[in-house]
C-alpha cells in the first residue's frame, strides 16, 4: 500500500522521532510512505479556541496537500479526530461546494496509526520487540472521538519481550486538553496528579499513548517527580526491533 504521512504539526515540531518511527514501521511492513511537504496544521488549535473561520484555509491546504493519496496515516488520535469530526462542517460553513466535495473524498482516507494497522492492514503482531514494562493511557480523542477500542492494546500485547500492565482508571482524562491545561490550570493539575499516581502504581518503566500532547503532559509531571518513568509514543514501541547480533 502507498501511504501518505500526516505528521501533525505538534509531532513535527516537538517529537519528530514519532514521525520517523511511523515511517520505519510501515516500510518494515512493506508499504511505501510519502510525506507531502505542503502540509501544515490541521486547524484543530484554531477550531478549539473559537476561530473556526481561520481553520478553513488550513482545511483547504490539507486536502490539496494529500490529493491523490491512497491512504493517509496520522500518529495522532487528536488530529485524526479533528479531520473526521469537523472538516465537513467547516467546509459547509465556508459555503464552498468544491471544498466540500474534496473533504468528502479526503476524510475516509485518514486513519490514526493503530486504526490503519488493525483495520485495513489486519495486523496485531507487527514484528516489534520492546523488553520493558509498559502501561497504556487511552487518550480522550482516541477513546471517545475515534473509538479505537482495544486495537492499541492488542498491538502492545503482541510485542515480543514486553511486560504489559493495565492502567487503573485508564479511561480518565489526563487533564491536558490543549488550552484547557492553561485556562484551567488547577483542575488540569488535579487530573494530572490522579493519572500520574495510577501510572506509578503499575510499576511501569514506560507509559505510552497515541498522542504526544497527552504524553508531554503526563511525561512532564513524571520527569518533575524524578520518577524514572518515560513517556514514549506507541509508534516508537511498535517500530522497535530486536538488536541484531554482531557478526
């Protein structure tokens, strides 16, 4: 399959290793990965803060950038949900019938990474090796927006060498929510504290998720506490392989 990578500007700017891992994983599985350099922000930041009109040019740019793609993969449940849930409405509000047609063609092609792996590609075991104790936080956009279900966990359980441990109260929000963490800092911090306690109670070395935004929030607290627990995007775990023995 020929797959185009929608990197998400958050990843591109702050966590480029997630994009590299996504490419390495898909190429290892035998797929061709393209990266349209014209892509920018999906518009979620503008939309979520009340600037829907300003998001429309970004929608136009996105559908133009990915024109002709067979499938589009995004290692961000948050940005995938933005495309799925809001692009059609933004095109309608813009009153542009042509844009609506383009959006209608684009949206069904967009998959969050674990959706693509467990859905169209029909995989559970992707040949990964990760000898660490790991727990998984299902982010709100993945859990409630995309309905990822047990797909990500099934992929993790199939990783060789992994010691996977369930997270208590996993479905509780971590408190990030983009600007929510800034505008409602006290509430966000209380939610984060609860999530961090649950992570620490697992005894895990690594906490993973399908969104680097939530992982940045959780990982920041774990780092400040000098807990020794690392936050690692799911793509990086699935891309990891066993080191080759020296010849």
